[in-house]
C-alpha cells in the first residue's frame, strides 16, 4: 500500500508541476551536425607530448575522467593517446545525427615573459598531436590552443591555421589568461589576419583543482571584440557571477553591441547549468548567434541525464532518451525535445565552414 501511495503522489506531483519544453520542440532531430566543442585526453602515450600534473593524476577524478572518455590508464599506455580519438571517431560514425566533431588541444600556462609555467598547469594537449592525429579521421577537426603569452604565439597560430585549425580554444580560468591585457593586441590582430575565431570559456570552471574564476568574466573579452576577433563564448557563460551579476546575463548584455560575438550551448543541459537554459533558448539577443556543442565527454556522465527533465518532457521521451546508447544522439535528441531551434544544430558547421 505504501508503494502505491508513493506512486500516486508522484503522479499527482508530475501533473501539477509539469510545465513542458522551453520552446516548441523540434519534431525530428536534425542530422549532419558538427559538434564544435569536444575534448580529448592524454598522458604522453605514443609520443603525443601530452601531460597531466601529478596532482590530477593522483586525484580520484583522473580514473573517472578516463572512464567517461571510454578508456582507462592501461589502455592508453598500451595504445597511446591517439586511442581516445579513435574511440570518439567510432562513436561519431555510429551516430545518426552528428557527422563530425572539433577536437580541442589545450595549451599549458605561460608566464608573462613567454616561458612555459608547467608548475601552474594541470593539463597539456599539444597542437602538434591533435593537428596531426585528426588527419587520420575524416570525422574529426582540429581546434588549436595557443596561450597568448607564449614567446612563439604568433608562429604557433600560423602553424595551426596552415594545419587545418578551425579556431583557437582558451580556458582562461586554468591557463592564467586575462583577455583584457593590452599586450595581447598583436595576438588578436593575428587571429583576425588568419581568420581564426576564438572559442573561450566564459563563466566559472570547476573541473580542475586550481582555478581563477575572475578570468571568466565576459566583459574581459571586450578588447578582443574591439580588435575584430570573432569570439565564441563557451557555455553562454552559464555558471558563476562577476561583480554580483550572473555571467550569462552579463554576456547577453554584450550581444547587441558586438556582432562578432556568438556562443555555444555546450553543457547547458547539465544539472548545475540548466537553470539558464530557458533564458538562453528564448532570449532574442541570441537569435542566429547560438551554435551546437557538447563539451564531450560530459555527455557520458549522469550530469546531463534526461531524468532531470521529468517535469519538462513526456515520460515516453525521457525513457527513449534513457535507452539511447550513443551519447551524441542522446544529446541532440534531448536538446531538440527541450526546444533548441533547428538552426542552432546547423550553426556550428555553417560558422566554421565545415
């Protein structure tokens, strides 16, 4: 009887609290999509040159990170770091909706003098490794990462462009980059000359042990925008605050002034970011300026489970998503069901010309 009573109570609660999708759902999830925000991992296997800090490697997070990438430490040691990209490419080949993904390098912190500051870094995934490895997989594209304080930053940007980079990726909070520094004008000018967009993390970052979230303030991007850089604000700034204001609203306020500013909605379905999803999907300032990304491998974690949307989606839809094995298909179908516009799914490929 207790179980029946609990069941009835849950049914009534759902009837009372059900409020539907954030926008009219897309009837049929699109195909041919490019995921423009996809990570890889490495420990240096196969001569990749990648490394992680001892602190991260000894952390409980390390094994979990590899598991959500679909591998483990032993496998990487035996097959090399390129194996992660093999796993990603195979999963994309099995996807009904996603045809390709941009794989992100991750530069290490550099001091103002231009030298590597390895002690301040937790993760390094070299451009040379990613740029060469993706050439073996038609499903994968190269997202470079060049710290603007590197002594050879401009040369590295040129190499990246010549070797197929579709943009440059920053994570200022852990790379120690203040985008507003005047000394980066030459770097921004080079991005414009090479027609390389800048995909940069905006908002707080909590995946690493050491982070400076003051560097995630959207307003720090004004110098890059003034210089004419095409800036892609990752996650629509959907975490944290700057000066007491939500970073997402801070970013949205910048949209009317800067036509060269766009955003990606990677991780917006994650439980700690979903509170901003309705705003992002319905704010007119983002019309035509929002593109599809996942922040893979987070799509392989319970953080983005469809079950958190039982008051937004019909139970048959939630159940169908739960049974969808391919993480890209699950992500696309969830976002389509919640009301992500069809144009958003096609924007990444269109914007990047791939």
